[in-house]
C-alpha cells in the first residue's frame, strides 16, 4: 500500500494540518501609493500656514473691493432707482427688471459707438508707438557699460511715472499750449500761433506722447529684470563666433525677452478698452467730446453726471466681457507661438 506524503498508515492526515480557506491564500490588495512628489493638502497646510496667514489680509481686501462689487452688475438688467429704498443696496431689490433693454439702448446710441471708435484707435496707436519703446529703452540702458551712467539714466526715466496726470497735462500745456514755450518762440520770430493742446485731429498723438513720457521709463523695469537673467556666457560665445553687437542683440537678447514680451502683450491686449480715464477727462473740454470720449469717460458721463446707473453698468459689463475674451484669445495665440502667456495650457 502506497502512502501519500504527509499521511498516516491508516490514510488519515495529521490533526495539525489545517487547511486554510482559498480566500485567505489569495494575494491581498496592495493600497495605492500616492503619486511621486505629491504632498497631501493637510501636510501642505501645516507647512505653509505662516504664508497663508500673511496673505489672508490681501485676499480679504481683494474680495471686498474687486469681487463683491461685481454683484452690483445686476443693475444692468434693471431700471435701477437709488431712491427706491432707504439706501442704494436695498434699492436693488425694489427696482424693476427690464431684461436686456439697457443693452439695446447701447446698440442704438451713436455716442457709445463714438467712444468705442476712439478707444480702439487709441489702443492701436499706443500698441504700435508706445509698447515697443520700453523694450528699446531697456536694450539701450543694458548696453551702457558704466554703472553710474546707467543708474542716472534709469532714475531720470522712472521719475515721470510718479507724477499725477494733472502735473503731466500741465507740463505739456506749458510746452505745447497756446501760451506755451513753442508758441511764444514762434510769435517772437513772426510766425503764426501754435496750440497743440486744442487740436482735435492731433489729440490721439498728443495723449500717446503723454503716456510715453509718463510710463515708458517705468515699463523698462520688467525688461531689465529679464535681461539681468541672461547668462554672459551666451554673449561671449556669440562674440567668439564672430557675431557683432546687432547680431548678438537679435539672436541672444531678443529671444531672452520673448517670453516677457508675449506676457505683457497679452495683458496689454486684454486692457485694450481701458486706455485711460483721468488723462482724457482733464483734456476733454479743450478738444471736445468727439475726439476725447473713450469708454471710461463715457461710463462716468452717463453714470455719474446723468445718474443713469443701469445703462452705465451695462456698458461696463460689456467692456469687461470683451476684455476677458481678448485676454483668452491673445493667450491662446501666445500658446500657438510656443509661449506660456498669462497661464499654461
């Protein structure tokens, strides 16, 4: 009689042999591991709690002054009457709803289209004449070898940014106005009068020149920071290969500025309908509303001066929606060119 392994002579198995259920022998499920480099949000909260606490006041101010007022855009769909209740906030709940009536008025208003035309013309003019100037100034300052000369040039270019628009307009009035330096010099030499400040046909070039004088120096800060990050080894290697100053600028400097230029261009396009307010309001009486009326001054005029809050809110709402669309479109175009833009894909 043959015996099987582990069995007694009588054919029975030892009592110590215990058969485990099949389920116990099955491999246990291994818990999924967290992705490599990913930290749990609770760990990050404990780690960054000091930074989060420091940013809470700024976030609170941002919500209070930038996002909570967005709720007031509801008056664009009403015939808002601030005197319908005890205060302007509760008056929203007592004002009648009119749907898209305010937007229909906007399409039929010729003054609105005049403001749109002036805004677009001024934006395109400033994009062509103003946007490249900070880049050129940054390249010019970066080429200066002596640090003291560079520091003095930067200080002189930055200074007008801190002037108010009242002072800027006054300075231009004293130079280009009817009683300014140029007009008086021309009269002393027997030539006719000169008054650029009241010339409606040249007003768009005047305000562009004012913007360049005031803000071009401040705009070079970002480009100088980008140029400071460029390794000098690239310039030395290009010089060893026989590249002159212009070829080094074209093949080394400008490619280093390309991401910054793309980012600022996207932001500038998104701000296309906000060409200025105080600058145009101060000079509107001198050249007339036909030449100086832009969307910002138009909203102020119909909303504050005439008290048509619902219509002004509708114009401002359309302006904001178009601005968002312009940012998204320009950022998508930057992605197609291989740049990051405002945010990544």
